[in-house]
C-alpha cells in the first residue's frame, strides 16, 4: 500500500542518480540528486496504458566511463519480462463511491505535481538542493453522456470517490484509489450527426480525512 503522506514530518525526500550511456561515442551522462516531482497515468480505449515520471536534479555531467555500472554498489537491472498492459483487457471495474461506475468511460487520466523548486546559492554552479511544495492531484475523464448524474455532481460540488484496477497477464493487480475529488469542469460535447455525445470532466483531488491522503495505490501479487 502506498499513500502520499498527510503529515509533513512523514515526507522523506528520495534522491536518485541516473546514468545514460551513449556507447557509440563512449560518453556517459550522469545526473545526480534527481527528485521525482511529477507523475501521470493515461488509460484510453484501444491503447496501451502509459505513464510518465518527471524529475528535478542537482547536476548533469558528461564522463567517459560509467559511474554506476562499475561501482559494485548498484545492481544493473534487466528489462521487465511482463507484457505491456492496455485499456481493453487489463483494466478492471471502475468504481465511483464504491459502486460500479454507471456510465461507460472512453478515457481516464491522473496527474500528480509536487511543486519542486531549485534551491540555488551564490558560489555554486549547481543547485544546493530541491525544495518541495504542496502536492496537487488532478485528472480528467471522457465519459459517454448517458444521464445527468455526473453533471449534477459538478453543479452541486459533490465530493465523490474514484477507484480502478489494472491487472497484468501474470495476475499482478494494482488498484488506484482517489477517495475525494470534486469536478471543476464539465463540458457536454455533441460532436455532430452520427457521432457520440461525450461528457468531458476535469477533477481535483483533496485530502481524505480518514486516511489523510489524496491517492492510495494497492499492489497485490497473484496467488500461486
């Protein structure tokens, strides 16, 4: 189980060193003090599920020998052997407030932002540190327009919970839960004759008082 901490003292900044090898020219780009500050996850009909992680770091240098590969401290990991996941066969039931979502969803995306900042100092070519701000979590959904329920949630500023699961071919399951969101945009868009009408929603997450988090991720291994 993974949650964004609700208490400032529970937040521990993790820094990474990332090395990129350009073997054809014998150059290695080393970036250290890399702090993850943004992430996104996109689930769309008929497409591979994709995600991104954005970093801010201290320094970037070019060297002619590997720093991480020969240190003996770091383990070189091979590529993952599992199949990539898609929105057609790997996404389970999408739930709103603990019940199956009433309408059909064409796409769903979430995005997190830690509001990192470079901490520059006189006499230092590179940043002395990376500061962190408030965590923001936003998202969007494109839903087939079937009834008025989502539009009423938008008009009434209703707080709702959203969750969905992703399971790979080996049976490993990840459940994403956003327990408290409010829809801040709702645009019902009739495209034209012989086209479906979609309800385009954008939402913002808030801290849920019971778990003191804005997002929770649960990972389950298959029973074998």
